[in-house]
């Protein structure tokens, strides 16, 4: 069964030993984020629920809720021991049927409403994450909701959002992102684009809003497939958009044509400060709604591994796997985009070679998928006996099976992410790409024989394992 609301997810994490409550007063100004980061690098890195944020009585902040494979699996309602490939295969299976959202006549987020001149974004417990951030980032684990003016397609996207004033929120809409493309039509027509921004929803919605899907597909429909039932939505008070009925916090407003203000920088998932301050679209906030004792869900960026990296690994591994299955290319066994590389820069795929050029076909196919076309720089192809999630095995394949002159292919002018620090500033529209083929050549009649344990003897030893090590 899907989570009935965000709070049930928080309670589940706590029951599974994956979340701790912080009752000590913590300053929103750097201290909160530093507690979260240090906790992330120590011990098991549980999620944290800050219940006593300085200057914000009765308002809470949750952070680091999906920064491990175990918590990502729980977000999908799966066993916490599930591997990324398990999650990707589950994703592909259940999202074959897209389930649109369902309109309901109730919602949780209207318990408190602020409108007009009383709107003040600084009344929300937004952290200042990093010393050199351009400001306080309210939008890190949120969903910006908008409608395509031509088709009516509803988009949910997670784009960093910096508070610029009491009713102004800068949104980093990178070129080619769905909301940025949609905004072009509104700007051309010289009319405002109505938007809503939600915080604290079913984690499946956050996972989907952070993913990359074909532009004609709504994240609501994909989330419905993952949930096995529709996402309950209700119409906004000021905007004609479907808003998750269970959200903790909802902002309603609009993007005005040509309204731009300097936004940034921000400590990004690259572990570096991203683009320096530059003009970005601004959401003019006309209303703030929130539940009693609301929880602001925040996502910690910076050096891997954080929520951002795990979500990218999950969403992009699942998205690429799904599209590869639709292509019908045979022999693909498993794939993985490691969170240590942002969940988007490197992909590892294992195959059972069946014909000449098969491994290169798979490598090129990954770059043609919607998630693989954006930012991905390297595909490592390995034989089917190599586990893509096991870096010891992948490095073994690179060391003992890869021959650079035959196994390397460079592809020019792929679509880059503007946050890729390996590309000079001002040139981040395009990236080069590489396919590293570590597979034994298909045409070799005699392939090296791998040393493996005798199966009968292995079974015998494992059956009596405790006896061998008993003093």
C-alpha cells in the first residue's frame, strides 16, 4: 500500500531505525545543515527530523530522508535490502500502466492559509545550507507544478529555489527542462504562467519530480503507476492546477513574463558551488498554505552521497532500464548509475553478448534514452558475469578485460548539464562522451576461462560453515 501522506513515510523510517528526532534547538543558519552533513558522514547516516528550529516554534524540518539505498527502497514501499537493479526492474514493471491523478474534495494543506500582503516566505523554517550560498533555499525537495499551455500536460519538477524576498522565489530553470520549455510559450504570449509549489508529499512524487522523462509524460501518471493507485489531488485556491491533497506546505503563484532576478550560487550535487548568480525566472507567491505543525522537507546537496545522488541513481537507472526494455535489445542483464558520480555521469551495464557489435550497440542505446541523453558522459559495458553494482568487479573488468584501442569510443557534442564543472564556463551546452567496452570480443573463439569455485564443494562448505570457524 502507498503512503497515505508524508508523515506516514517519516514514521516508517523511524520504525525501521532509519530516522532520528533532534529535539535540541538548532539554528537554521548553517547549523542545521552542518548537523545533517556530519551525521551523513558518520555512522549509518539516518534521516533527521529537527523538531526545534530556532525562530520557528511549531515548525519542523526533515532532511536526509532518501540518502541511502535502504531509504530509497522504503520510499518505494520495497524491502530495504533491495538493490538498485531490483528497484529499477520494479519501476519498469509497475509503470507499464500509467495511472492519472484522482480529483478529491478534501486536502490536508488548507489548515492554515496566508494570502496577500501577509505572505512572507521567511516565515518558513528554510535553512541556509552553505556559507557561500546566495541565500536561503526553500526549494530543494519540492515539486514545482505547471501546465503546458498547448497540450495541457501537467509537469512536476524539482528545480532549486532561492528566497529573493518575502513573496519572491527564484527558480533555477535550466535550458531544456520541462518547466523552462513551458514558460517560453507563456512568455511569448505575454501572459503569466500559473504555478504551485509543494513540499512534503508522498516520497514517490519527489522521486518522480527529480527524474527525467519524455516531455509529453506527466510525473503524476508515473507516480500513480508506482503507487498502484492514483495520486489524490485537489484544485488550488488561486491556480487551476492539480495539487497533491496530502502536502505539508503549498505555495500558489505565477511566473510573470520577463520577470528575472539574480539567483545563486548554491552548493550543488557536484560537491562544488554551481553556476554563479545569474538571472532566473521568479515565482511571485500569492498564497502560502500549510498543515498544523508542518514539516518542511529539505534535501542536502554537496559532496556525495546525499538525497540528490541517490534519487538520481534510482530515477535514471529506472528510466534508462525502462527505455532499453522497450527497445527490445536482447541480452541486457543489469545496469547501474552510481550515486558517487551523481547518479547521472557514469552508467555501468552488463550484457550477454549475442552478435558482433552487440556491446557497442548497448552503449550507444543508453545515450539515446531520455535520461541518458542529458549529462551522461560515460558508459562502461561489462560481461554478464560482472555485477554493475560491485565496483571491485567493475574495476577488475577494467583492469583485466578492457583494451583501450579496441574498447574505447568517443562521441562528440552530447547534451551537457550546465552544472558539470569539468566543462569550461560558457561552454556547458555540450559534452563529449565515452563508451568503455570491457567485454571479451565476441569473435574470440577461445575466451579466457574465469576461476570459479566448484559448485558442489561450495554448497557442502556453506552447509557446514559454522563448524569451520568454531574454536
